[in-house]
C-alpha cells in the first residue's frame, strides 16, 4: 500500500489559541501500518490544548509499542486501538484530577490506522472521518453530541443540528468520565480513496457538499488540506480547524513479494512509521 497525506491545524479567525492537535506518521511509504490522529481539546484556560496533546501522545506511544516487533501488519488492531484510547482517557482524567488548572479538560478523538488495504477508524466526540470514493463523500463516524442524538431521534434535521446553539455539547469525550466507549469501524480501501479526518471547526461552518467539492478539485492532499482550512476561515473561522487528508495511491497486491531495494529497506525500518510521530501543527 502506498499513501500520500497531509494535515493542517489552524487557530481560525476567532479563538486566541489552537486547542486542536493532529499527528501524522513520521515518514511516507513505510510498510506495515500508518496511524493518523486528530484531537479537539476543550475545557479551561490551559486544559484543552493539554488534553488534545496528551491524547495524541498516549495513543501514538501505546500503538507504537503494541505494533513493535510484529512481523507485518497486525491481524486485528481494533483491540489495540481501543485500549490506546482508553489509556489516553485515564491519563487525561488523572492529570485533570491532580492539577486544579486542568480540571474539567477533555478532548475528542478521531483516529485512522491504515494497514493491509484497510482503514480502522476510531472516534469519540464530534471530530469526524469521511471517505471520498468515486465522487461520493461518505461520513464514516457518528458524532457523540447532544444534537446528533436529537437527529437520530428525528427531532432535528442535520441542517438544523449544524447551526444549533447546543451543537458543542458532547455526550462522549476522552477525560470526561472514568471509562469511555470508543466507536470502531473497519473499511476495505480502494485505489484513489481519499480519507478525511477533521474537527468541527471544518464540518461546522463548511457544508458537506462544499467539503466534497474541495476534495474533488484538489490533486494532492496538501492542496486539499489548505483549501479546506481556507474555506472554514473564509466562512468566519469560528473555531480551531484541523484536517488530515490521506489518499490511497497504490494498494499492495499481497504480502511476501520480494519488492525493490527501497521497499525492503523501508520494511526493515518498520515500525519506524509509528515511532516518534507526534507532530503538533500550529499556525
Ligand atoms: Ca472544536
């Protein structure tokens, strides 16, 4: 499997601080597995940025540890990703209990682990994963928010939810309670698929048809990421806006092939793609 990817995290036009965080794999094209993370922190003066950074660090480290020494892509990484998110929940909760400044902090999470022609998606809160395939944009995750609950019950339309005064109220977040329920989805990938992770700073102001058009009109992930962030900011940039765009450039025909020298070298470096990958992007 070969991927191209890019991410951007921007403070927006209204907020004084960026409490979102993203993490991309440290290198492109390594064999094995690629982990992409996005978190949208909340709570207190210092808490939001701490919570999102802690989540990314805890999950990156525990996934790197869990996958280290495995010979090839993991057979079933879902329990590993779930436990990593649960660990992040405990760490954020513990830190918030220890330090008064951090009381009440929490964060959303959307994670994508790409491996063996599949994407494993995990989410908590209202940061989302979308898949663009053959011109169609599909929302893969379901928001854990009060307004989404009302949409599911038929009390609100999705359009009413998008502009609702209570749209920021989450029903789940990392750090919000002693335990957390993590939603997990697995998708088979196809050549040319584009995966988008984003915070509500994007999907709040920018309608879904516009997100689709901007992804369709962009040749490369870095171009798409810039256009999406610009679109949110041109609509007022009411919140921190973060995006991760991943494009499937090649799907491996199968394991155990001899490969080129480059591929073999990259294979030996694995799981380097998951090591030291924290890259906090700020404006
Ligand atoms: Ca937000």
